[in-house]
C-alpha cells in the first residue's frame, strides 16, 4: 500500500513541477520583475533598510496584530527549515550541483513574486469575528473576484492544501527530520522517536495555545539564534576551504547546462532533472509562489500596506541566497556531494563531520532541531488562518489539538512518503496562488506605484 501511495505522490509531484508548472513559476516571476521594474534589484537597499530600521523601533504604527519585524521573523522561521539543509543536500544528490543554479534563478524571480503575494494579501486582508487579521489567497480571491463561486472553490482549495501542508510537510516532516538527526546522534535508539513525539506535543501546545502573538515572540528570538549557530559554524568551514569555493561555484554554474549529475541519463535529461529539483527544493524552502508567508505578513501592523511587501524580498534573499547557498557550498567543497548518498540528512552531516569532526554532527543536529521546530511553529499560523477561513475562528482550538497530535506522529512515520507528499502539497498550493497573482497583477502594480511615489517624495523632502 505504501508503495502504491508513494508512486501516486511521486507521479503527481513530477507533474506539478513538470515543464508546464515550471514555466508558470518562472513566467510569473519574470512578469512581476518586468511590471515592477526589477523591484528586487532596484529596491533591495530600500527593503533592507526598512527591515533594519524596523528592528530598532520600539513599536509600529498602523493597524494589525503583531509588529512587522515579528511578522518577518515568523515568516522566516516558517521557510527556514529542513529544506535549507536536508532539501538542498537532496537536490544536489539527485539533480547534481546544477540544481543549485536553477534554485538561484527561481529565487531571483521569486523575490518579485513574494513581494506581490504579500502586497495582495495586505490589500485584501480582513478582520475575523474574533478581531484577528487574516489574509492570503483565499481572502484575495473571495474579496477581489466578482465570480464568487469560482473564488470560493479556489480559495477553499487553497485553504485545504494549506492546512494539509501545515500538518504534513511543514509539520510531521519537520519532526521526522528532528527524529532522524537526533536518532543518528544517539546511535539509533528505538526510544528516541517516542521521546521526540512527546516533547513536540508538549512544546507545540505550550506555544500555539498562546496564539499568533506568542508564536511571533518565540520565533523572533529563535530565528536569529538558529541562523547565528548554523551560519557561524558554516562560515568556519568555508574559511577552512576558501581556495575551493571558486571551483565549487563554477561547477554549479557549468553543471546547470552540461548536465553533470550523480544520477541521470543523457545530458539533456539530466539537465531537466537539475531544473526540476532546483525549483522544487527552492519553492519548498523559500515558498515563493505558494502564497504561504503572505498569511502571517497580513497580520502585521503597518501604516502603509505595501511597505510590508518589501520584507518578502529580504525573506527570499536570506533563505535562498544565504542559508541554502551556505549548505550547497559546504557540501561541494567537502567533496561528499557525489558519494552516492541521497539521504539529505546523512549527506549534510557527512559534510560537517568531515570538516569539524564530532562537533560538526552536533552542529547539524542542533541546527536541524531549531530549523524544523521554527517551521512547525511558524507554519501553524498559516494553517490556523486557513482553518479559520474554512470553519470559522471559533473552531481554531480543534485545529490546535490536531496540529499537536499530527506533528508529534511525524517522529514515527516513513520519511520518503512525507517528502513526496510535501512536494505535492506545495505544488497544489501554488496553483490557486499563481492564479490570483495573474488575475490581480494590476492591483500589485498600482499599489506599488502609489507607495513609492509617496515614499520617494517623503525621502526627497527629508533631504
């Protein structure tokens, strides 16, 4: 039965990230890059400056639930998970180093895509019956479309997929990775999975029953800590192998077009695998194109809605061009990428162990635990918004209990099925989201134009 389910999920995942959907992902990113005049390049400094200035503020002006910086921290904690370590390692193992190049290419367009997702979510956000701010594809469609039946179907489908992702790929799968990492460090003890399951059940419950503000508080502290640990030790490894970095970068670029890979047939077929795996893992990691993080950004306190969208540019940059790239280069310079191992956790651990010995394995385990835990907590907010849309805010407590149970069970489930389900869920979420971006693209362009007209004018007046 498991084999049959795995084949169905694998075939569906291949279709969802096949030539048609890949063209749509790239096409939407290119469309908004052109329409927004290369906003991810021309306004990158502005976005970075807004993030830094917001961190220094004591409070935010405007309406919403949480500070805009905390919304970014929660969104980052959601997308910075096992995809940044295990997913990247897996992409290299099965798609070759060229997969990383296509991950970068997708992320460049993804920065404009995520900006647009957040801008739309802010434009169409609403307050539910409990006073909480909600936003995302389901609200964009139901608030913005005249064809209410179509909007309800697509919005409802997106909400269902979101709940499923919060349970599976960004819930149980993350916990499964925690279990795999800790069990490996503990010598494969059969007791570890049950201990992990119980701990996750308790920790998850303590945080999520505090609501979105509690989650934002936790992830605001957790995100910088986990980034410092992983990037700090990663930087040590890169310094130790600094002479090999240019060669690794060149090989990544060359392999993107020549088809050098661990597995595969002719060069053309292998190149297609590299593109699919690169975009697939990129989407799973930075979530640009799925419309997920827009749901937490929609809760932010801002004076001008579009300003929050700038955070999406930094979100994709930090996730993909910093953390994912760190992982990729470390695996490349360590020489373990073509060892024949396709298990992402094992591959990443081998790279760190080779350079830092036993300490390297501990760093990977700690990083994975923090990354995955932050994703579980951050993605809870997305699932809650979707669940509230489907069943009403008063039923959210049911979702909380289900989230605790399903995430805990992740420590006891087959990992391959979870990875396949993760790809399918992300692909299914992307369909209504990309549809909403195409339909309401003009809204993004107008709101952005109006925002920067005022922003630039105010900046000139200050000088």
